[in-house]
């Protein structure tokens, strides 16, 4: 019944998933990305925060030094001081910003992997329709998204309220402390609050990422008919490729039937390679490769040679070298002259011919 109604009951195929990924349709949780970004930034602050504060404090002290910043400073000195301060700030804060950027990239990479596509930002006319936009605004998915956002906000608010309530005695006691102790106590309270909030956000992010993967699989589900059409299309592609390969093989065999009978000798591996050599001392300066082949084509060369009573000589090293280094229609190089000359001399003796010196 579901098949007749065209319901999407089948899990998406690997091809459908690849096509969706190429369009930029991947499972991605903004909550998980935000959690990774915030956790990474918090850890970087713990590691680099002290050195950054010390560096910025040194810059401020330098700018406020009476021997440097006086009332009688001219514009050139002020400009020099500003340039120095800007350069020092970049040197102090720059590494932290760069590492935060790396954390953001890692947050995206953990979910999506390596993917570059412009498909999501390509203009689409259907997005310009006000009716379609209102429909998307009040769709079930957006309603659920808004509801889950409110639930997450309530959870984070409840956690923050619990932490503040637990640390309320310390908060009340802050006015009675000196400045350094008050700042230290505030730092402890804020750190405790951040740790709990980040932990909750990380858990929510993982749950949302799992949900997004499930949602994507659900969106990509296929009907039985779609799977049949995809398989038919793939089989058609395979059949086309197979037909092309068969045609290429037939053309190659046709060429072998024409060129192998013109050869004087076949040098073989003996099973993997076959090279057909031709030599006419009146027309050629050196023997020429008229055909060569590996495996099945090598067998066909030997078969045609046998049918035409062309000598077949087993010389594995020479056959491999000629197959790898000499193209069809080209004469052999000087390094193979001696070996080929010995083979041709042997063939001439078998046939009762007199070899002609090159």
C-alpha cells in the first residue's frame, strides 16, 4: 500500500547521500558547533588569558608612563605611540584570535568533514515568494525548532539560577572584601558558572547533532520506485561503459589482426606481455614495434602469430622492457639492438634466411 501511495519508506542509498552532500545538504548542529567553539575558547582563555592580561597591562603602563606620554607631545610622537600600542596589541591578542579561528574550523570539520560547495548560497526563485516564505515560517519544523530553542533556554536559565543560588552567600559577602579578594571571588563564581553552562550546552549540542543526523536520514528517505529508477540508471551507466569497453577491445583486436601478421617475430613474457617486432633492412634503420599487449591482448597476439606462422620467442626481461618503453609504431632504442639482433638472427636461421646487417 505504501509503495502504491509513493511513501518514502526506504533508507537513502549511498548515491543519494553523496548527491545531497554535493548540494551542501549535510547533518549539522549549530548547538554542537557553538558548544565546541565556546568550550575551546574557554580552554584557550584558561591557558593564554593570564599572559594576554599581563601583556595588555604592560602596554597600558607603557602608554601611561609620564616620560613617554606628556602634555607637550606633538602629533608625530602621538602617532608613533599609537602605532606601537596597536602593534603590541596585535602581537598579544593575535595568537589567541588565530587559535579561536582554528577551534571554529575544527567544530565545523567534526560534523561536516572537508566540503566546499556554493550550492546553499545560490539564488533560488522559490525563496522570493512571500507565500512560500510564510509557509516555511509556520512550518512544523520551524515550530519544533522554536519550541526546542525555548526549552534549551529554560534549561540553561535553570542551571544558571541553581549556580547563583548555591553561591549566593559568597556573592553577598563580596562588598565586605577588598578589591583583589573580591575580584578573585567573582572570578571563581564566573568560572564555576561557565563550566556548568558549557557542560550543559555540550550535552545539548551532542543530542541535537544526533537528532540532525536522524532528521537528515528521514528527509533523504526514498520510495521503492525511486530506488528502482536509481538502480536502473546505474545499470544503464554500467551497460554504456561496458559497451564502450567492448567496442574499444574490438577495435584493438581489429588492429592486431592487421598488424601482427606483418611482424617478423613475437617476443613474450611468456604469459603477461607480447611484443610484435618487424624489421625490413631496406626500409628501416632499426626494428619497429608493430603491436604489443598485456594479459588477454598478449594472448591474442600470440594466437594471431601462431595462425600466421610467425615465430614466438620467450625473452621475459626483453618483453617487459619493450612493452614498457617502446610505443607501437616506434623503432626500438639502441639499448635493445643487441638483444633484438640475436633474436632476429635466430629467427632467420630457423627460416633459412640470410640476416642483413644494419
